[in-house]
């Protein structure tokens, strides 16, 4: 099994977690289901 090491950076604020993985262009956004109606959608340019 050939695995490549990576690092994760996690920013936490008020129940919101933003996860950034090294060598990956995407971001993960995690939050409790109860906050879903209060969320906003942001567009990346």
C-alpha cells in the first residue's frame, strides 16, 4: 500500500468547521444540521 503523507488544517468558530487538506484544491465545510437554515452560500472565484 503506497500512501502519501498529508496535513489537515481545521478552523473552528461557533460550530462551523472549515477543513483544508494539503495538496488538495477543495475545502470541507462542516456544521450542525440546526445551523443549515441560517447558512449562506458563498461562491469561489
